[in-house]
C-alpha cells in the first residue's frame, strides 16, 4: 500500500498538468458551444421553414453522431480542407459542435418554460418582439436551463478524455503515458479516475443544489 501511495505521489504532478488541459478544453468547448446551442435553439423555434428545418437537421445530426466520430472528422477533415490548426483547437472545435447540438435542446426547453404571461406583459409595455426575446425570453429561459447545462458541462469534461486519441496531453493521455512507462496501468488509471471524481462529484453537488433552488423559486 505504501508503494502505491508513493507512486501516486510521483504521478500526481503529471496528472495535474493533464487535468488543467482537460479543464481548458472543457472551458473552450462550452464558451463556443453554448452560444451555438442558443442560436440553434432560436432557429429551431423560428416560424420561417428555411430557418427552422436546417437548424433542426443540424441538431439531429449533431446529437446522433458520436463525439468520437465528430472529433476524428474535425481533426482529419480540417487539414484535408486546407485548414491547419493544432490538435487542441481541433478537439475544442469538435466538443463545441457536440455541445451546441445537445445544449440547443436544453435551451429550447428552457425558453419554452418561460410563462406566456411574461411575454404578454412585455408586449403590453410596448416592447418590440425583438426586445421581448432579448430582455424577457432569453434571460429567463437560460436561467431555467442552468441546472441541465451544468449537468451537461460535467459530461463534456468527461468527454475530453476522448481527445487522447488525437494526442492532446489531457488527463487520460498522461495516465496512459505513465502506464506505458511503468506497466502499472491499473494503478495509474485508478488515480486518474479519482482525479475525475474530485471534479465531477463537487460539481454534481452544485448541479443538484442549483436545481433545488430553481425548483423552490418556481414553486
């Protein structure tokens, strides 16, 4: 047991560097993917068929394609199209596309949860439809969607492990590198799993707390 703990102490600094990369990937994917998801949610609810149906098609394709497939398509597809980007940018782009597709449904549900009375009150005050959307519907809809979005952020953090397939030095990639050097795959993967849990469990608690507070506010 003491040998295991000594190994973990030696490996932890390397896994910490990988964790920082995983968190950076998560932040980049959410920063780009959430606005994309909001745009797709609004377009999916548009009355104009030429806006609505292409957006719905993009969402369905994005939700149906596995994140690993999207990752490989972006990583190998961009260079073939003459676009040279780093592995990190490819990974963040792929995860952002997946984020946009999934969060569009979350945000659309949040927008649909806005009471009709709020919209009617905005119109009664003389607000234009655009102002009602910007200042009434979208802010409240995003608030309603916050717990689900926080839960999805955990999934994207976990999905960053897929980027080890394109040589991004995130948490799992560094764990495999240590395992290849020491042949102690099980030991290092257990430690990597504990590091993941150290992030996901507290964040999951925050998700549950946010959901309860939102439920009590709505009640």
